[in-house]
C-alpha cells in the first residue's frame, strides 16, 4: 500500500508511527482478553469443583472418592492461578502509571488554584459576589444565574 494518501488531520499518531499505535492498542487488547480468559477459566474451575462435591457415586461425592478428579481440579487451579498472577502484576503496573499521572494533576492543582485566587482578587475580573452560572442541560438548555447575598 505505497500509493495511499491520508491527510495529516486523519492520521492516528505520527507519520510512520502507525506500527507503534498498533502495538499499543494490541497491548491493551491483550490485557482485556487475558482478564476474560482468566474469568472463564475460574468459572470453569468453580463449576467443576461444584460438580465434584455434589455428584455422587455410591453415596460419596466423586471429588472425595476419586483421586483423578482431585488431580484434574488441581491442574485446573494451577492453570487459573498462574495467568491470574501475571494479569494482576500487569494491572498493578498499569495502576502505578495512572498514579504517576495523577501526581502531575496534583501539581497542576497547586499551580492553578492560586492563579484562580489571584484572578478573583482583581476587581475588574470579579463578577457579582457569590454569582453562580450554570447550564441546565437537556433539549431546553438555558443558563441560570444565581446571586447570593454577600456576608
């Protein structure tokens, strides 16, 4: 596909950066698919264990009576625990990255908050004391202004 023209405004990512965008999307998709697979495997294990304790053979649960059932349940448990551990580890890494990003938001608050106060202290920039403006939303949207008495 060498003769395809795409406007710069329609590019996802930078020019020649499409493969990285693809890989980033695949990484997120793999986390989701992994979580789904772990959930399905856990449900299968839960159903198998329930069956093992409720299905009877000569007045004994098959899970108690047959060691092969216990072995199968142990193998199923191992095949659920290992991928879950990897998934949890990856999700913890993702959560940490959000925590780092949140730190930058906190820094912005430290910068923006005082700036808002400085602007409010300039007489020309101040609206009526305790004036609130908001939009009601919906199909009949309108702006509502509320003036409270200043103390």
